[in-house]
C-alpha cells in the first residue's frame, strides 16, 4: 500500500498536466474534490458491507460521529486555502514553502499525540524539508526555460502559507488521534469522515458559484485522478490508523522520485543536480529515522 501511495502522490502533478487544454485546467477543482470525497465514501460503504457486515447493527452514538465533522472541516478549509493563496504568490514559491508543513505536522504530532521524537528523528524530518525545497527550486528543468527561478510572495501570502501549514498538520494529527482512540473499525470511521467531507465540499462548491457545469471539462484523465486520489485517501487512513503521520510524510517525500521519472518520460524535462541532492536527503532521512539503532 505504501508503494502504491508513493506512485499516486508522484503521478498527481503529471496527470494534472495531461488534463490541461491550451495550458489551462479546463475543469473545476471544487467539483473534483467533491467527487474524490464521494468516491471514498462509496468505497468505505462497500468495504463495510463486504468485510464488516456484522457491524451494521452496532450501536453508534453522536460522540463517535461528531469528531469527524471537525476533521472534515479542517480538510475542506485546507483544500480551499490552497486555491486562494495562489493569488498572493507564484506557484514556485508555493511549492517551496509548502514543504514547511512537514515541520508543522511533526511538531503537532509530538505535542498532541505525546510522541517524543529524538534528535536523530528531527534531523531526518528536516532533511525531508531540505529535499522538498531542493526539488521545488529546480530539480526538474525545461530545456527551453531560464535556469534561474524567481520567487514572489506578498505579506498576505506569508500569512496564508503559515495558516495552511498549521491547518495541514492539525487536520492530519487530529484525524490520526480520532482513528486511534475510537474502538471502531476503520471502514465505519471512514464512512463518518467522508460523509462530512462530501457535505462540506458540496457546500463549498455551491458557495463558490463555480461557472459552467459540475462535470464541464472532464476527461478520462480527470477520472483517473478522482479514482487514484480516492484510493490514496483510503490508504492514508490505514497508515494513520495503524502507523503514524510521520510515515505519511515519508511517503509524500518519496513520491518526488515518481514525479521526476514521469515528468522526464512524458514531458521531456531534464533532471538537475538539485534532484540528486533531494534524493540523497530523502535516502539519508529514511536511514536516520528507520535504519539507525
């Protein structure tokens, strides 16, 4: 499952590029998020009916269900924040600074879940940040583009990226805490989480008054994105239930390798020295966190 998740994370950006028409994304990102949440909800219901059918009659109180509403709200807020903060910075700056969510997630993980991380493990996590920054700063290069990357961000953009990193870490750690503290099967917990996810993202879609139809601009590549992101969301719920958010951070960082290979194969981009710096940082981070005793 971890290998599949790495592949899905790494293929997301190339798939989005394949969806573009005349250099533009032709569909509403809000409708894609709704469909991803709906797909996860359907998969969770199928898992419940197939493998946990005996739980259909189990007594569930509002105390089991209510916490997932806040979790879904945090995820929905983060998804919408990603879109709006692009107005206050260029995409390259977002790619570089969004790596700080590794630090925020680790801090909240150690604080709220009371998981003490050693100095060696903190060093490993900062190496993941360094890997993400190195790759974002020019790990891949279009042969016809200038080699120097210029970053731009406003004061509002700095504030929004800080809030984004905080909410990203908080949503992940809070969800992990719920999944682990409740004595309920994961399929039932996912059913609660994705029900609220569909509801809140539908409200967000209609609130944004998106132009065009709900499925306007969709193609077969968009359907691949929807299904793959839904599968990845279910895998991450397993990771948070039975492992930790730290494992999720390593999965996201390792997806750099898949992203690079697909970009080279599909779009004729070139690997630069910064890519190999990023790979070295990830390898050393994995060794420090999981390999050294």
